[in-house]
């Protein structure tokens, strides 16, 4: 293709301005326009600059390499007067690459000590504002160098986390090197001594805004020497001598605003400051226990026209009183002020400062979550945070959004939030507001707003509102962000929304499944938070049949197995295992169970995760193996990869673990033991004893899985004898008679029936003579105990009147009544092999009347019309000539009444299925 390059000419009126070096592809541009395709290189310069201004510095620099025109525009000074380095790692080499663009840099935000060390490489000596967070590791040396290289600095803010390694020496260096300093806010300094403060007073004559926040000690007397100060914050600072502080600070001639939130200031000191200071107009005292606990102080309203903002005051009303126009709605005071053209400079500065200190203190209070503040949060705290998210100050917006994300959380470990607080945000229009903020081009605000949406969405009503306001599409788009923090919070929002069954389809339709899978590959290194949230969301979606197919179709199985194999963070391992388990839970409706088992490394990884030191990981891995074991090939493959040994070891180690882990450990063994080969292996590996221990659990779900596993194991005479030897009969008897779960009682009865139908007797004789067992086994006593409890169990499902009526009548209604009385609905989910069905048929001929009744009762459960596997069982019965045995049992003169009636019902069930099949 031939291309020609021409100079780009911009028109200004009738004149032409020839801009050397601005080039574009001319002929190709024309052809694109003819085809209706947008050629970005033909955009006006101001549009391109506007586009660049909405990008982070890395994307801006990358896009500028597209062509020579954009390279020139991308270096425009107006694009590089502000720089936010927080979104990506910025080391010395990155800073050096950016240096040629930063000659006019005025405002800088950074994160972490590495970025702080790299700042000098920007060579931005004209910097006016520096704002840093995550500054815990920044040292005196680094801060001193930053101050020395930026002599015209006007604002320096480090926080809100503690600057533990910064001392008064660094503050002295700032004072000496930055004489034009107007604002200094530092958090978490251990000690701010008098020399440092006096150095600020001497050298920084324009210093009007000081914040020594969350410090351990400050020289309050020396602070009285900074006569230029108008706004002072000591929020969260300890060891303040308030009589001394109030005496000296009240003499500050220009002090307009004082923030003493989260301190132990006393009522007397408040009165002293208000009565003695001629200039003080506003004091912010949020969460000051000594004030809040003094009933007389709380009731005292008169402060001679000066404002006290506290948890027990109406903050909106107080702020509104600063304005001459008191007719406006108090709750809208901040937004009305922003929209007005207020020319009172002093008042404007007070409101700007108030926004900052309120956002900071509300976030800190939300983080500590003190007791007794529910009323404050519900009546004004939530509304304050929402108002502050609309501030024109970026850091106030971000901090307010972070406060909304934090104040609703009660228990971060268990993802528990306060429903009342969440719905208060929703009532005040917070959901649409936060969704709009999440669409901001500023990634820091995107991240905080998205986190708030994610946390609030734990509440079902809020989740519904988020979905209705288009939140699913917004979160899906944010999950594609190149900013890890934004993508992480978006994935967290999708995780919480996907808890609700009603949102899963919409999430899949929005393309979120693909976005979540892509995140796993995009952030496979260094992105544990993203990976955990993405895997958690996929796990929730995989629990839905249709969504699980979407997860598999877009490569989700491979991605999740990759996480299970390679990630070492327990949160990621847990969610990846849970997701694989949920994918495998739809064995009857799709092929995901087999697909997971066939994915290279999947079964090996899950078996390995059962050895994790973290209970949550072990629980989800065992649960996944349980689901996978429903597939015949998976079952044998799990055993071949060491699954029997691993799961027996897990069952042995979790006797004191959570019921969830116990249930899944026993469930996985139950699933494997469907194969007689695996059943024998489990017995030889020592799996009987831990299953008996789990059968003694107090949890109903554990009863079911332990009883199911023991039922399968008892099919083998060797295992049956081991159960007797290891004290399993009393445990099964206890389940059979006392468990709340009908299924556990049923399967315990079936296990006992296997053990004492005669097959174990021969093995017991051989076993005791050949193995010289040291355990004393009283088989006859165990047999009597077992049969007695089997009989008692069956009688709980009988009604003498109904059985007598059924025996005396051949009417279908009589048998239907008995069926409904005897039915165990959950038993319809059990699937028996031909050997098991055959064993129950043989048991119908057993001399024991109890075992006859038990066998007939079991076959009744397995063949009831509507049961999940009823047709399968009917087919097996018809192939084993069972109808003849059943008719004999129903007609036997010496058989118990229960056995006769149950046998007749089974025959009727066979006829019903045969009729349905022939139709």
C-alpha cells in the first residue's frame, strides 16, 4: 500500500498555522472516511489532548507512540502538570523515562516507599504539591531529599497510614528546604518535637494548614508559635496535654478551624478554646469519648456563635449556619455551596478544610468501628459520606468512597455487613451516585467507588438496586481494566452480586464470565486479590447449570485448574477448588464433571490441596473430589493419584474441625467407595475408624455423609468386620436411632443390615484366626443390638391402622397411604449398583424377619415413582428376576406384616414404571 505523509495544518479563522512535525497519513485517512471508518489521527488537537488527559500516565505515554503527531501532542505541558503514580509500580527507571515530560509538573500523587525514592528522578523541581500514601517505609533520608529537590513546594501530605520511620529531623529538613510551604499534613509520626515545630514557625511564614494526625506525641506549646496557621488538625493524636494546648492554641491569631477528632480532649478544654480564641470559628470533635460521655456538655448548646461538630450534633445544620442564606435545605449544604459562586474566600477555605477533615475522620472511625454509633451512621454519617463523594477535592472523594465501603462492614472475615447502614446508603441515592463515580476516568476514585459497590452488594436489596441501575455492565467493564486495583474491586463486586440466583444470568449475558476468566491469565503473577475474587465469582456462577456451561465454554476449567496447580495463596486455592467443585456438580445435565476430570493436573492438584494447612482449602478440595467422584472415570483416576490415602488422612485429621470440612471429607470417601475396589482400599488404608469418629459428630450433614460412606464400606465383608472391630456398631446404632436426619438413620440401618446378613460371619472366622486380632469382638451381641435398632427404625415409618387396612384390602389407595407414610424423599437421590440391588433381593430370603423388612423397605425407597434413579433401579430389579422373589415375600405366611406390605408396594412400583415405559 502506498502512503504519503503531509503536514497537518490547523486553521484559526482565515489564517493557516503550519505546525512542523505534526504529521498524519493523508491518503489512507481519506479512504477511511469514505468507508465510514473513524481515523483517529484526524481528530482536532484539542480533542486529542482531552482524550490524553483522561488516561493514566502509562496509557498516555503508550498512546503517544502511535504516530509522530500524537507523540508531540502527548508531550504537551498541560497534560503533565498533574501526575498520579499510584496505579502502577513506579521505580527509578520509570521515573527517568518520564522525566523529559515533567518539567512543568506541579502536582504529584504517589504510593509507597519505592515511588518516593524514585521522585527525584522525575527532575520536577517546580513541584507545588506532593501527596503520598502507603508511606510506612519512607525514611527521614528519603523525605529530606524530596524536600531538598523541591524548594518551591507548597503542599506536602503523607498518610493516612502511619509514617513510622519519619522523625522530627525530616520535619526540620522540610522547614529549611521549603520556605513556601502552605500545607503540611503528616500521619503517624512518633514524636513531633519543639525544635521541628519551631523550625516550621521560623522558616515557613506562609504555613496556614497543619495536620499532625495519629501521632504519638507533639509539642503543643511550640505549635502556638506558628502564628500563620489557620487550620490545625491533631485528630487521633495521643498524649496531648489539653490545658497547655488550649492555653497556647487559643492565642493563635488566625486559627479558624481546629480538628481534635478521636482524641481525649475534655469539655473544659473545649470551653477554654471557644471562650479565649478570637478567631476560632469551627471545631471538629468526632468520636471524642470524654465529650460524648459528659451529659451536661452534650446538652450545652451555647458556644457564642462558634461551631462544634461532634457525633451528638447535627453536622449539616451546623455547617449550614455558617452561611448567610439559611433558607436552603440543610442536607444539601455542601452541594449547594459547590454550585454557588460564593465570594467569601475565608468561608470557602473553611468548607474546603471541613470536607477534608470530615472525610478523614469518618474513614478512621469506620475503620475502627466503635460500638454505639449505629444511630449516627443511620441519621447523618451515611449522608455525610455521600455528600463528600461529590467534593471537588480528589482525595476527599476517594476517602469518602472508602468510608462508604468500610462503615457497612461488621465482619470482614465472614463478609458480613450491617443491613441498616447499607440500605441507608441506598435510600439517600447512593447506589446511582457510586455507579457514576465508578465510571470516572480517575482510577483511584474508580477503585474506591467500586469497592463500596462491592461491599454494599452483600445486602440483597442493594444488590438488586445495583443490578437495576446497570451495575452489572459497569462492573464487567471495570473488570477489564488494566489497573489491578480497579479490576480487583470489580471482580469482588461481581462475586457478591453472583451470590443471588436472580443475577447470575444477567452477569453471564454481560460477558462477565469471559472477563473473569481473562483476569486469571492477566494477573497470574502478583495479583492474589484479583485472582481470589475472580475465582470466587466464577465459583458462584458455576453453581448455576447454564452459567457453568458458559464458564467451561470460555476456558474457565483450564483457568481454574491453573490456579489450583500454581497459586500458593490460600484464598485463591479455596475459591478455585470451590469453583471446580461447583462445575462438577452438574453431572446429570452437562459434561463439566468429566471435563474437569480430564483437564491435565486437575485431580492431582485437588488431591494435593486436601493436604493444605488451611481448613477452607481442604474443605473445598474435598468437596470438589466428592462431586467429581460421581463420574466413573474420575472416581478411579482420583484413587490412582493417591486420593484414597489423602482423603483417609484428611478424615483422620478433621475430628475437631468444622462440620463443613467433616462433611466433605466423609462425602469424598463416600463417593470413592462406590467402587468396591476403592472401598477395599479405604478399609485397608485405615479409613473405617475416622469415619466412625465422624459418625459421632453432632452435625446432621456429617451424619449423612459418614453413614453413606460406612454403608458403602459395609458391603465388603472385610470392611464390615473392621467396622465391628473399631466400635462402629454402637455409632451406627446411635445414628439409626437418634439422628435428626432421616437419610442418616436410613443409611445407618442399611449399613447394619449389610454387616449382619451373614456374609461377614465367614470372614470373621477366617479373619480372627489368621490375623490374631487383639480386639475382642462380640459378634452375637453386636448382631442383636443392630437388629433391634433396625426394627425400631422401620417401625417409625409404619402406622398399625394403615398397615392393617392395606393387609385387608387390595385397593391402591391403601398402599398409597402406606407409601406416603414410609417415604424418605432424599432417598430418591441414592443410586445403587446391580450388586447392591441384588443383595437386597437376596436379603428378602434371609431367615431374619427384621432383615426381610429392611430389604423390602430399602427397595421401596429406591423404586418410588419420581425418584431420581427410580427407573435405573427398576431396570436392575427386572434383570435379576426380583419380581418373583418379591411376590414370594409378599405372600409368605411367616414374614412380618411390614415386609409383606413393603414388597407389595415395590411390585406396584415395578408395574407403574413398566406401564409408563410402554406408553
